[in-house]
């Protein structure tokens, strides 16, 4: 059974920063493309960022481009999301996800991901 655990969420003022982490139990972590999604109150789940196995390919939603940075540490089976200049609209539950078929590519389609974490709450106050 695969475990994926997000951490690093919390309450922050607008303009502040948070760094999310997602630790996984994937035995072959480097064989997976990784992504972050989020679901705000009353909204559908949406794509945030994706990274391929070696970090050379990155993909961001327009709403976070220039503010968020996705990265990974294959030695620690962990993916990160550095979030800067946070806005109230960034308030959401953030989920990490793993895509076996997207090792060398990036995808923003939720259906392409095989495993999901339980999510971590990020709240940005104005």
C-alpha cells in the first residue's frame, strides 16, 4: 500500500510564504512524475504544479506561475511546493499526487495520477 503524507500547511497572512512537503512510500519514487493539486472551499480540485522524475521538466498553473516552485528529492522520496507571495485565493486543501505513466513528462490532468495524499490545509488571511 502506498502512503503519501503532506505537511507544512497552516495559516499565513497574504504576502507570506509556506513550504509544503509530501513524503511518499513509493519504492521507485524516481519512476513517477509528481504533482500538486488544490481544492478551495466550494471549488473543484485544480492543478497547481507538476515535475518530472529528474526535475528538468516543470509545469505550473497560470495562477501560481512566478510565485510557486515545485521540486523533489529522489533520495528522500519527497516532493516539495514552495509558495511565495500567497494570496487569499490560494486558500485550499493541497494534495500531492504521483503519476506512474508520466516519469519523463508532466501532466496537469488529475486522472493521470495514480496515488494521492490526504491533503494539507493552507489558509491565507487578507
